[in-house]
C-alpha cells in the first residue's frame, strides 16, 4: 500500500538546536538531519522535508508564516496528505493560530516542537515529531484547521497556549481541553471544532504593528495613546476581569478608537469579555460606546494575532471578524 505523503517544514526552535560556538543552544539542525534522528518515521509516511527557516521562535515574523502558508498550499496541491511544521515553542500558540487563519486548504497542518534540546537527556523532539507525523497522516485530522501536537496531546490552534517555561507537558488547551491524543499507534480524536473560513490574503501585505497592553492596578492607560502616537495600527488591551479599564484609561480608549482599532480582551486568560453587565466608566458597556471592539473569548495574544492579520490583509469589517469569536461590537455581536 502507498504510504501517506507528508510535507515537513522545519523552522528552527529547540527541536533543532545544537550547542553553539559560545554559550548556549542555537537552532542549526536542518529539517533533513532532524528527520534522520527518528528512523521510525520511515514506517509511517513518505516525507518531503524542507528546511524553511532556522530561527528561534521569537524571531519568526508574519511574513515568514505567510510564505509558509503558500508553501503549504502548494504542497497540498502537489499531493501531500498532511503537513508537519517544526518550530520553536515560544511562539507556537501564535504561529499555529496564524496558519489556522490563513491556510486555504483542508489538509491537516500539524505544528510541533520540543521543550528539551536533542542533546538533553529525555529529549522530547523525536517523540513529538513521530506523533505529529502520525496525526498529519490521519484522515481524522482533516478539516480541523491547524493543530498542535505535543506530548501526545492534539490541541486546536484556537485553544492552545504555552503554560510552562520548561516542562515537556508545557501546552494546554483552554477554554476546552485537547481535541484528542496519540496512544500506541493510534490517533484518537475525542472532540471536534468547526473550522472557520480562512482570512483572504493580499498578494503583498503591508507591515502593521499592533500593541498588546496589559493593564495593572492604578494604570492610567498611557501606553494606549503612546502606541497610537508611535504609529501602531491597532491596540489590544488586556483589561481587568470581564474586559474593564480604569475611568482614566477609558478616556484614552475614546481618544484613540476613532483613529485605530482598539480591541478589549481580558487579562484573566479565561472566559469571554462581557458585553452588557457593568455601566461604570471603563466598563464593557462604556468601552463599547467609546468604540472599542470586544475580543470575545480570544486571549490578548491571539486577539493581537487576529487583528494584525486583518490589518495586513485589509479585511473590511474588523468587528465582524471578532464576532466569530464571541466578540465584536454591539452591532456585530454573535449572540
Ligand atoms: N524555548 C523555545 C523552544 O522551545 C525556543 C524557541 O522558541 O525557539 O523552541
């Protein structure tokens, strides 16, 4: 029987690190070398490996991921049954969400990495890569958007978050749990997400900086206005509780929102931004009247990704896109 065809794109990260000339690890392993460290892959799939970037996770940019999305679509058109992306874990929760939102193909796209380098005792990269290829080759993973496979859990891109600095079990899904897991040779899906239509891409997206501002006690929100004055194209605020800011910061939101989109998420990291409970200055009702857009249940990190993509690809109704995630404005809310 023909083996499934899996395209592997290596971007760097801990999974590809080796000791450098001076102190510390750097991502220098090629994708081909990485795949050679897992001989069991040959029994699973026929692999086409591309060393796409050799970067630490924090150096990946939107332009890298847009180029990767095109390469993924080309590989799918050329007959790949699934895609595996290996990269740094520091930004997986963001890059997976980018791919989920812009790849126009129903082929499984699986992102993985490692928390321990290939030279560390108990290195987790080989097991993660093997599990990722297994999931990418599984028909059960089709049409679920981008998935993150890590420590034998299968996470939806929209839910996944890096929740620990160093453990191999660093990834969590919220507000729900993982969609499935890998056990022995099996891919077991126990939940399903409805894929949302991807954002249409511009041929030459322009650079847009979006500030992510987390508020703290006695915060006047000066950074909100500073970002607007420094040429940022949008601001995501991680406000208190249900999506609140102080009365002073609310005035800053009101001054900025006629010029650039201001999106309110919650710094709590769980739950949906409220839409109609509180009426004090800086509450969700007040911020809505001042023109702010609710992030819904997306956290600040993912709301920033979504807003940046919408700006880069010139989407014409930003609030309506946030309404797909339970946010938006009163006029756009999906109730
Ligand atoms: N700690 C990161 C990793 O796990 C480093 C990076 O993101 O490149 O890969």
